[in-house]
């Protein structure tokens, strides 16, 4: 017999004390939001890193819900591209697709019932339904039964009230308030979505994408180059995530503010950490060159490929003439053939279609194993293999 019960609490903005550490966080994050992104890492390379962090973000969100796929297992699906992935792999792929949906559409559409419905459909698409799977019998539609959340003292509201609670939430997030409230609204809205539990399944995965969508909408300019990884806040310590959610369930000002501080501190730490990758000297010396050495040592790449990739990393962008001294006596056509082989293996890509200048690529080939290893060593991974 469940001990959970429903307790109503108003959806409202709660203001922190001006002298509080939460206020300091809001000010610091507002600075990061408005800060002009700049750095020495070429955009074409930074974009590849963004793909990797999308993958890790998706894995983290699935892992919170009990998906036990390891990073190593998921990397192999990126390299091998299996035709019939397992249900757990499909679950992660769905979250990735939903993230791309958010980035593609967030500037043109409001976050409303239709937007959330499309996200939810993508998240549960092709998955077996509960109790054996992570799918939903009614994708994109609010639940029509009452539910109990395992291990939670809070019971979500009656299913008949979901439309009114969700409409209230959409009004809350889309209401024009002073920008100083934006981040508080994001944290409060995350909790409220979980509190409502609008879908029969997939609520956790959907709410974390909902939060991602809100942050992008509020100006954390992912499309301009920033890598945003909000699930890292929650998946680094799943127990803390649920503990702070439970505190907010009590509805008191202090508990809601504690939840907000937990979310915003994690967000600030993640943004500052990942923004370090804009420094190409750091990226080159700590991540990319060690990645190539790791790949050569394990024979994922050949000696010649290693020479070329090291030169590409040193120069950021190369053309055929930049490699001639690496292969004395070789004809230009032979060097071009070496470049073509690396392009075919997706380890080099043109900086623009039709251009004969190239940058390194590492997000869907055998180099992926090495870069994940180096990002892990340097503390960038929000997900750890069990």
C-alpha cells in the first residue's frame, strides 16, 4: 500500500533573499547567458564536440530512469550503426533525436502543449510499453489514469485535472517577467512538470528535455556554439536529484529555493567546465593529441593516419600541401589518396562542401573511443560506466 498523497501547492515565483548564494548564482548565470562566446577552437571542431555531449546528455537522461547501457556499448552503436538496435539503445537514440528536434524548432515555436507533445512522441517512439518497456500506449497524449510514483511521498494530481495544470504551467513559463526571474522559472517549471506527471510514461526524459528547451529559449545560445548539458546536473548523483525534488514537493518557499539552488549551481558548474573546450590550446594538448595517441596504441588507426591527424590537429585546418613534408618523395596524388581514405573513414571532413580544406572529425568513427576516454580522464563526462 502506497503512503503517497496529493497535496496542492500554488505555482508561483519564489524570490530569494538579495544576500543569498542563490542570488549570486542567478547573477553569475545571467552573465554567462549574455557573455559573447569566443575562443580559439574552430567552430567546425567545437560543433563535433557538441554532437558528443548530445550523446552523453541523452545517455544520462536514460540512465536516471534505469537504462543500464554503458558508454562503451553506446559508442559501438555509433561506429557500427546496427540496423536493429536493442530497446535500451533505441531509448537513448530517441532522446538524441528529441534534442535535435528542440534545437531545430525552439526559435520558431512556443513551448506549449503541441511542442511538448511532439517531444514526448519522439522520446517513446518504437519502444515497448510498460510494464516491460519505456514506451507509452498514447504517445503525446496526457495520461487518462491516476498514477503513483515509486519511492515518492508525492502523489501526482488526478488525471482529469492535468490539462488545467499543464495550461497553468505553459502560462507560467511564457509570461513576460523581468529577465532576472528566467532561471528561477526554469527550475520551478522542471519541478512542477514532475509534480504534475502528465504522461503515462516518459515523464522524466520529457521534463529534462523541457528544461533544455527552456534554457535554449532563454538565450543560452546553443545554436551559436555553446554546449549545454543540463542532464549532467541530475545524473551525476541521481539520489540528490530525487532528494531535492522531494523537498520541493513540500511546497514551502525554503524548499523550493533549495531545489532552485541545486539546479542552478549544477548548471553553472557544467557551463563553465564545458566552455573550457573553447580554448584550443587546452583542447589540443589535453584531449585531441592524446586521443590520437590512444587510438594508434590500440591500432584503431595506422601510423600514417596518425601522422596526418596529428598535423591536422596542430594546424586546426589543413590542405594537401600542408602534409607533403610528412611523406617525402610521395606524389601529390598519393597524399590526396591518403586524405580521401580518412574522409571515407569520417576522420576528416571539409570545412565547407566543395572546399579542399579539412578539419578532424571524431564523433562517429573509431576516434570516438579515444576522445571519450580523454574527456573522461579530464572530468568532462556527466555519465560514468558502472
